[in-house]
C-alpha cells in the first residue's frame, strides 16, 4: 500500500461510489481525507465512520467559490493539500442530441468539466507553494469514442483528458503530477441510471460486468506512488490487465 501518512487528500463526489471508497482507502493508508459533495448528510456519516482524520465539506463543484472555500478549509484544518481527486461527475440527463435539454446538457458540462477546472484552479496555488502535489481525475472510455445519447458526457470527459495534459504541460516542472484514470464500468449509482435509460449497449451490460468501486479507489492510491510516474500527463486504463496486476487487484 502506498504510504500516505501526514498527507492530505481532497475527494470530490465523496458521498458514494468511487469517491466514498477512495476516502476510506486513503484514510486506511494514513492520509487526512477531505470529503466533498453536495449531499452533506452522507459525507458527514462517512467522515464520522472514518474518524478524526476526516473532514466533510458540503460543496457544489459547479460553483468556483464553493470549491475555493473547500480547499481553504482543508488547508486550514490539515495544513496543506497533497492530493486532489476530481471524481464528481454525472451522466443524466441521457438523451439524443436532437431532443436534449440545453439546460441539462450544460449542467453536465458545469459539473464534469468546469467542476474539474474549479478544483484544479483552487488546488494548484497551494501545491505550487508547497513544491508539489498530485492531481488525479476520473476519465472514461467515453473521452475517446462516441456513445449514443451521451454527447454531454463524452464531450466533458474528452475535455477533461486534455485538461489533465494541460495541467502537466504547465506544472510538471513545479512538482505537480497530473494523471487521469479511466476505470471502465463500475458498479455505482451512475450505472443504475445508465441501465434505466436502456438506450445504448452500456445500459444492457449485466451488473456482474461492472467492477466494484474499491478497484478504481485502490488504483488512485497506487497512482500516488512512484510506480505510476510513467503515466504522468497521461491516462491509465483500469481495463488493462497489466495495470490491474500492478495495483494488486488480480493475481
């Protein structure tokens, strides 16, 4: 397990799924964890279960001031910010372009793309001042290929993939490690929403086809160590059996 004692990790979308699993796994590795989500009750419960090393902060990643306040609170409580995990994301409303709701389409961009930018913008000055840090962002296979009725999701994830590369371009020499993680399909509430839509092949996958949320969470922890340095500025795919083996998910 990657050593995380005395490190501080901020996880967006931490109320369930990959975000909740990441908060728990990083805490187990010794990190201080800051759980960020719109739903305060869930993250407060999770933080209470983790203990004194956890801080729950209600935050809407689509609002920059809210994200900046969360980063400021994390620094005030724990003295710094070593890892930012941009996990918050949505796929609803799933719809074909010709019948899509412009407001709903834009809200997905606000959360999936602008939410990542907001986290990066708030965290980078703290990390630069400290001489380094790690920024991990949940990407998707949808960043690289079109999926029916997911134009908003595909566009946002493609943009986030380029954003990771831009972070690296501007900040590698400042000690910042920026890496994306494409986890594949994960057994989370988002997959239930996708299945309910019934629109594309992803919605017709069996539940057993999805990996458990602790797999990408464990990969995120592994990505904080030197073994993942060769992927800095790039993206790791958890569909890759070699990666799964290196992380210790399969024999």
